[in-house]
C-alpha cells in the first residue's frame, strides 16, 4: 500500500472537505436565517428530492470507475472504461432531468405545496450538473489526482454562494435560480479539470462491458436501496409534517455532517489504493487508519451533543431551537456512522459489490419500516423531526452491526475504540462551562480544552505505540515534502 500517497491524499482531501463543509454550513445557515423555517423547509425538501435523484443517476458508476480504472492494464483500457461509463451517466441524467420537469406538478400536489413545482423545474438544471460533477470527481480520485478532485468539490460552494447572493438581491424566489447558476459554473470548472486528466493517447481497447455492468449493477441496486434507508427520511417527513419540521431535521443533519467527515474523506482516498494493494499491506495498515479515525470522530460527536443548543443559537436563530432534541439524536447516529463507515470503502475496494448491495437492501427494509412507525406517529404531536432522527439513528446502528458481522475479524482494532470512548468522557465536564460563557467564546474554549484533554488522556492510556511515532514522522515528512 502506498502509505505516503494515502496520507498526503487524505490530508489534501480532508482540508478540501473541511473548507467545503464549513463554507456550505455557513451559507446554508444564512439561507435559513433569511428564509425562515417554513420557506427553508420547502428549500430543504426540494434539495432532498434532487439528492434522491442523484442515487438514481449514479448507476453505481462513481464507485465502479474507482475500482476498474486503478486495476486497468493499459491507458487505452482506462480510457475505454471511462468513456463507457460517461455515456451511461449522460443518458440517465438527461432522462431523469426531463422526467423531473414533466412530473414536477404531480410532486407538488402530493406534498400539497404549490411552490414546489417551480423550484423543481429550476433545480432540474442542478440535477443534471451535480450528477456530472460527482462523476468527474470520482474519476479524478480513480486517477489518484486527489488535489484536482478537492478543487472540483470545493467549487460546489458556488451554488450556495449564488443562492445567498440572489436571495439578497432579488428575493426568496430567486434562491433556486442562483443555486442552479452556481452548479453550471462548477460543471464548467469540472470539464476543464477533466481535460487535463483525460488520457491523451489515441485509440481504445476492448473492455469487458459485461463485468463492468455487473459490478455497477450490484452497487446501483444498493444505491437505489439507499433512497429508502437514507434519502427517503426527509421525503416521508415532508408528507406527514409541516415544512418547519423538515427544516429542523435538515439543520440537525447539516451540523452533524462534520462528525463523520474524516471517515468519508479517508474512505474515498483509500478505496483505489485498497484495490491495488496486497493483503499483507492491508492487514498492516488498515487497522491504523481505523484507529486514527476514532480520534477525530468521537470527540466531535460528544461536543455536538453537549453544545447542541449553543450550536443552533450561534449559527441559526432562536426559532430553530426546537431542533435541539433532533440534533442530539443525529449526533449519536453520526458518531456510529463515522466509526464504522470506513468498512464500506474497504468492501468496495475488495470488489465486494454484492455485499454492498445486500447491506443496502437490508437497511432499506429497516429504514422504511422505522420511518412508517416513528415519523407519522411523532408528526401528529409536533415532533416529526425527532421521529426522522430516530430513523436515522436506527439505520446507522444496523449498518454498523451488519458490517461488524461481515468484516470485523480482519481489520477492526477494538481496544483502541474502547480507549477512544474512555478518553472522550473527559470532555463531559466541559458542560459546566455553560454557566460562565456564551456564544462563540464558549465553543472555542470548549474545543481547545477538549482537544488538549482528549489527547493527554490518549497518551495516558498508551493509545500511541512506536509504529504510530514512525507513522507520524512519515506524515510530517510527506506533508512537508521531505524524506
């Protein structure tokens, strides 16, 4: 395994993700402040529909090219796989964007929200653009051009920037136009990056399209199941609760997305390296990546739980305080997901697309049953966002449990997970600071003290061994281009 490239790639990708998510979070908070919960709920519902379509658009191609491109035997074969995948993607997104426009009226009637029709028609442009952008981003990672992938993903803050700008200049109804315009600019940037990466050699080679489609189909089936176990939650919530509850749930998910940032970033960079590495390297290095993932995920989740009220008051308005219970539940769910989600990329890196498909199918059934139990019942008494958060928690738990049964014996460092949890408890006394500080000062002080205390306890528990010191030295050398 090319540890140095993974370290450097993960570092670059992580910083890019941090920049994107923090900027995106701030911009979405501005939209929430200016649109108010009802209008922001409609906007969140529209985005949920678009995000659900992205799974249909995918056809498993994003994950498939990150498996087939690194394992290609020649440049011509690589070029052929990429072109074949692009043709499939272009056909599907053209079809779904057209159907979205045609059925926008029916969808708005289903939710009893007339304003939803025009927003869906406008965001059909975003559906088209975003799907191509994610394809290009996966292709860049497959080519191990992580820096360019980071630039492309960072450009996706443009839709939020223009949404806020259009909101200030032209009013709330122009948010959707600004959002789509930003995606068009991001797509143009993506096309430019791909021009520099696309293989310049002439000619193509024969490829095994049957195996490609078969692998892609397993993943695609799993992704379609994700609509039922993940993307369906806000859509069901929008049907049974008012749009403000959709906004509260959207706020909770937005804040907690930072918790599993490292695991998502690390998994994306690891996947093509897993495909091209031998088993001895994997057994040696993968537990260590799990171990470092614990260090970041657990304290972030605990801080989000302890300071849920302060986070909402600082980034949003007082009117969003009903989202606090939902935020606490989503923080627990995100911690579980962050600790265990690395297994998804390990499974796909090994080519276990069938395992991915089975897992998603099981979760779809669990999520659908949980959604129909918790969301309608709690929506009746005004707690629809809490019901949606409980469904999110249940699915994250079962996803981790399923992967535990399938892959735990090989790579998972249990004792370090326990030590991380014990060290995380040191953050709990910080809750006492609520009596003395408010706002940003509280969050900053809690973060600094929590980080220092957490690291000291990890050292006290002998969390870091000699190999970690060598590994840390390698990281420093790679990041500073030495050694």
